[in-house]
């Protein structure tokens, strides 16, 4: 976009934003809701988050008009279980969703179903990654549930871990001269806002599931060109850190075939592609916000932006997701709309299960007492909050040798690995999570407290065993319904021909 055009658009957006800020409306009894979920957007890659390189002017302005939750976490750092948690308000294992091979089982309704049953009109477009065999609660337009039919079968081989042959090739970036699929999803939402929203006659909710900035890291050309490689920052990894890294993360690096050093130029290209996708995503979000303003519904609508999980992007020598360190587990959470404080930042720890409770409270849907989490609404309004001040997440996906469980409270973050050593970080002193404090006598009291909270919430060994058992059942089904050669062909795309043949033969011996 030419600079003059971009500047004119910026001024128009700022004027619309100013008008919205000036209204300062109270929350309607049953507000409309626009819920935007991206895919793999880590919390720190945004202008409003203080990143020195990434450009997100639209999100920055929306954040200035609303509230940022600075320490928000997903339920699991991979698509399927993370989205099962985000859409139901239950922990991933409670929906039998442990990885990208074990989808939501329909045992708990989505908040879309709850809103619809409470009288809301609900529509959606884009990525859900749930299970279309069950009622999801939305009138769906070009939605997708890809892992229901295309599971990440490498998650079925975690004991021992089998490598995924193509992961290393994702650590690349380049420009693109074709539209991103998110442009179509944006148009679907914009059409709803401009042509339908005002005439519905009752409160409505529109969900948009974007797939950016998920890899491949291929950004539209003008977004790619906004990040010259010599200006792209590199991950900072202390000397000797990787040599002494926790065994879980070392194994994860081997699984992804990224333990061998990646050339610096490729790292810069991958990060430039990711940054470009984030800025491209930001433009789509800006289009939706502008359409919401044009529709006349802005003062009656709560706008929510978050992501299903984050992206490691080279931090800790890791790429992609599948781990509970902050780059992969901590997500953006921005809200704006009537009754939401403007320009506010909340540093209290929060999670997607808390967001579900807020949606139910705003809509009057009720039925949230049996769910996990505590509503974020009191934190927004300054009222008395029952929120305990901690967030929980879990991980059982591909590349994980065992179950991982996270509890974040205040500046402290505890990660428990079933049958392995624990980790404890103070993110106030060590925001990059490089200094494990689990053996520090001065932190013994904190460690004991976080272990007790975690044990009260979940039996970690039991859940770990349940995850392995669910994945084994799925592998057994594949082995029994396919010949050895057919099973090898199924595995080959993820593991390569040699490993696929070995594992197919082993699965047939075990399950027949």
C-alpha cells in the first residue's frame, strides 16, 4: 500500500476510534460479541505488547480503546486441545482432547451452543478444529475441522518419541503473491456486519477463526517487505543453555529435527515471514473493526481477540509449539467495547477458561458453575473477583515424552513433567525462563504451594496415563483397519519412508 494511502487509512481509523472512545457506553444487558481467534500468535509479537519490530497498528488502536490481559494462557499449546478448552471452558483432558489426533468428544457443550440456547444468533467462519460430528452451536460458513479427518499421527508415537521428518523445513520464510485464506474469512465477517447484523433483532455473536500466523511462514509480499532481514531480531539463547536444557525440551528439539543448528539467514527469513503474517492478520482485524463501526453496532458489541496458542519462533532453541514455555503457551487477549475500560492493562494471570466464563456472564447464558475458570468481568469492572490468580495448562502432544502441566501464579511459573524433573521460574526476575529455581531453597515455599494447587486441580499422573491410553487406542484402530503397507503409507508423510515402515510393522505386531 502506498505510504499516502496507508496514512489516509490510519487517519480514518483513528477518527473512527476516537468516536468510539468518546461514546464510553455501558455494557448492554446482552451485548453483541465479535470473537476473533488467530492461530499460533504468541503474546509478545504485537506493537501494544512492546515488541520493537512487529507492526500491529490496528490491534494497537483496539487495545488503546479497550483492555489488555498481559498474562493470558491457553489450555494446551497445540490446536485441537487448545481450542477444545477455549470453546468449552473445560480443561483439555476433560474433553478427551489430548493432542491433534484426539478431537473434542462433545461431552461438554461449546459456549456457542450455550449462547444460542440463551437466545443469541450465532454465526461463524474459519478454523474451529473441533468435531463436526457434534453440535458446535454456530451457523457455519466455510468453517474447518481439519484434524478430525487429518490427525497428527506422530502424536500416537510418544513412548518412545518418533521424529517428524518435515518439521525442520518449516523453519523458512518467503513472500507470497496470492491472497491469504484469512482474506476470505474476513470478507465473510464483514458481509455479516454490513448486511445482516443490524436487522437480526436480537443479540448476536460472530466467531472468526483465522489461520495466520500459523506456518508456513509465507507472508503477502508487501508484508514480507515490511521486515528487511537485516532488521529482523534473532532469538537470544545463553551460552551452554541448550547443553543443559531440560530433557523434555531436548527430546522435543530432536523430534522436530531442529537440534542441528539452523543457519542464521533461515532463522531471519522464518521470523520475517512470521512477522509479516502477524501484520497481515492485523490488517484483517482492522477491516472487521471498521465494518463493525460502519454497521452502527460498535457501541453495542464486545470485541475479543485471542489466539489458540503461541509460537516458540526459535526461543529456547525451539520452534512451533507443543511446550509450556511462555512463547508457546501464553497468548494475546484484548477486549474492547461498551463498559470495558479504555487503555487498561491487567497483569493478573488469566486463561481461556476464564474468558469462557466472561462470555457466559455478558450474554446471560448462565450454566457456567460446572465449568473451570472464573469470569474476567469483575477484573474489568473493578468489582470483587473470585478469580484465584492462577492459570493452568497441560500438554500431551507430539514430541512430548510425557505429560506436562503448568501452573502460573503471580510472577511464579511451575511446570511439572510426569516422572521427570520439575521446573520453576520467576518471570519477574527471569522473563525468558532461563533460570530454573526448583532446587533453590529460597523458593521452596513457592514450589510447595504451586504443587499443592496443581494437585488439587488435577491428578497429573492419572491424566498422563489417560493421554497415552487414548493415543494407543487410536493407533490400535489404525493398525487393525489397515494392512501393514497401508499403515506405512499413512505414516510416511509425517515420518519418512524408513521410520514409517518400522513403526507400521511394530504396530501390526502389537495390535494386529
